[in-house]
């Protein structure tokens, strides 16, 4: 397997706002609000905007520690 290939069971490195909302169990509008408030930091690739899974995991850890 080369570095350019991915097996079917591997997770994507980044997700769309909609996918992030599904992962967090919130609506897409909430994800937009979290980005606007700098709670989540998106990555731009050309015209596409994605949220790294590592950023979502970091957000969850911060929220869990605050609870």
C-alpha cells in the first residue's frame, strides 16, 4: 500500500461542517457558530472548508474538562 492509498476502515483527516455536526450531535448552524466564536478552527483547501477530526477531538476534550 502506498502513502496515497487509504484502506476502507481508516477515518478521514477532515470533515465538512455537516459531518462535524453529525459527529457532535448538533445542527450545522451550531458548528458555524463554534467556528465563528473560534471554538473550532477550520482549514481552507482552495475553496473548500473542512474541520480536522483532531480539532473536533480537542474541542470535545476541552468541553469535557470544563464540565
